[in-house]
């Protein structure tokens, strides 16, 4: 069965929101498309001496609220429509969190697992060579996403700095600490999700100390979710997975063991003393909390009815299709939607930009406290809208976020 086109999913979600907000037809049409996008060809000298050409994209979806902000994904299956969808979701995410930023996203079709470190560096610098005139602290600020790392952000920042003749730390976020990164950026996406989960659990009267947890995806978002679910709440993580499969252990899985096995064998599917399960099985486990922390379109109309979790925390972007959303809502599953649940990453990226501009670094505690305030406020804003209009959490998040972007476009005289 073919997966839905993520951009069509994003447009459908906006269409639903337009009806709820009774949006003007022209404004709705404007918001259905990116304002600007770049398609680039990047020639890279490979280690064997040959030139290989990679295709890349940067989409600047809407910058009514401020400079575009959004990650760069390196993935063999990357498409322009995935990048468009992710850029749209970034627009709603920054708006929902009340950040003075718009939404953008980038991507390069490649498999970094098959590239040497030198090839990764030349590709990362080559990508910036193609788009540097169109990005920067006042225009568009990229960051890491799937299969891109703080090291790659450092190369990209350095390339941009060389081309502009300045030490422009604020042109990119998610950098290592020693070159203008922020305390707390590495686990920010998962931590932000935890703050929304804490509020949701209070609302639903779920004791997180006794809760069981399954996590799909074991990269930046998923692996930190594992550690934090235990450290912050004392929950029991009984299942984890990555692109090569997953495991289940009713007694709980130790994050240190999971991290070691992943480092040694490149997958968590080899964790000992546990039962091997597929990614599909993980989603349908009888657990209290499910973290979707891999990729888009994994919860569909085919499996939504079999999901037993009481709360789904969407750390990934776009894991649930609109048809699945309707089924989950009907079944009383509380979904913390992606652009709320995973907004911790962009929020600390925003903190990183602010610190770069101020040239003043905040402590871990300051970052955590400011992140908690923003995530908690955003969660309750969405919950309030959901109750007010009697709509699901995703539709509620859209109404809050889209209304703010529309207001900014009106004040700027665009519409
Ligand atoms: P990552 O590259 O660090 O990790 C991705 C993980 O997903 C890997 O463990 C990989 O094995 C796994 N994976 C890939 N395909 C899979 C599949 N088909 N089934 C199960 N697992 C699969 O990426 P990340 O930064 O953790 O991003 C994960 C998701 O979170 C993405 O949707 C991303 O857009 C979203 N997100 C990340 C951040 C961030 O700050 N890192 C912020 C917001 C949203």
C-alpha cells in the first residue's frame, strides 16, 4: 500500500482548519503553498575521485512572523513534497509556540550512512554554497533534522561565515556548544514532549510513575525520550525500535544498554533478553504512552483502530494520517500533535539564536525553565481550543497557529 503524500496531508489538515476558522478563500489558498522554494544540484568530489551530484531543496513556507526556521534532512527517500509539508508544519509550530519566526525546511536526497566523514563535510558545505544568499539570521535559519548532526551544522555555519566574511553563529542552530550551540539543545525535542506529556497525564489522571511506554524511532528524539521518561517520571519503557526493527521487554529496557547496543550493532533490535518485534507491532502494543519518534505516515487508517495507548506523543513530524486522526479521536486516544509535542527543538533553537545575538550563554536550568514555560503554555492553549470548539488536539493546534499567522499577514498588509 502506497504511503500518503505528506504535503497533501498537510494541505488537508489546513483545509479542515480553514473551515473551523471560516478563513477567507484567498487567504486559505495563499497558505496552502510555500511562498518560495529552491531546488539545487550539489556536485561533490567523492573519496574515489569521481564527482557525484546530489539534489537538494530549501522551502521557505511563510515568514509573516519572522525569519524562516527549520531543519535540514538528509534522507535517501527525500522529496520536495516532504520538505514542503515539513516547512508548512514548521510555520504552524513556531506560531503555536509564540516564537518570532516563520517556517522553512531543507533536505538533500542522500544516504549519509554510505558517505565518509569527508564526503559528508563536502556535501554539507556544497549545500550551503548553493543557498547562502537566501539564508541567514534575518532571512532563514536552518537546523538539524533526520540524519543531520551538530557536526554538520558546524560545517554549514563555517561555510556561511567564510562566504559572508563574518563569524555568523546565528545563521544556523543545533551547533556544538563550543561554536555557539545552546545548553539543552540536544535533548530539547524529547524534553519539550515530556512537558506536554506531563500536562496531558494530569488532564487524563494518568500516573506516569506507573505508566508503560513504547518508543518508535531511536535517534535524537526517541533515544532522549527513553532516558527522560525514566528520569523525569519513573515510567517503564517496555519497547523501542528503529529502522531495522524493535524489541519488547515487559520488565523494562535500560537506556544505557539500548544506547550501547545501538552504537555497537547500529540497531536497538539486538538488545538482549527481550522479544524481537516489528515496527508495526510496536505501535499496537498494550501500553499507556506511545512515542512516535521516527518518520511520517506510520499511524494510518489500517492500524489506528488497533492502537491501545491512552496518549500518543508525536515527536516525529506527520506520523498520523488525517483518516487515522479521526479514528483515534473517536476511540478516545489523546494525541499530542507533532507541531506541539516536538516543538521543544525549535524553541531551544530559538533560544540558541537569542544567545548568539546577545553573545551571552544561558545555563541548563535557565533553558529548561524557559522551555517548560513555553511548552506548558502552548499545551494549555491547544487543550483550551480543543474544548472550546469540541475538536481534536491537532485541529485545535491548527486554529491557534493559523490564526496568528493570518493576523500577522493582515498587519503587514499582505492580505
Ligand atoms: P534521527 O536521524 O536522529 O533518528 C531517526 C530514527 O528513526 C533512527 O533511529 C532511525 O533508525 C529511525 N527510523 C528511520 N526510519 C524508520 C522506520 N521506518 N521505522 C522506525 N524507525 C525508523 O532523527 P530525529 O532527529 O530523532 O528525528 C525523528 C523525527 O523527529 C523526525 O520526524 C523529525 O522530523 C522529528 N523532529 C526532530 C527534531 C530534532 O530536534 N531532532 C525536532 C522536531 C522534530
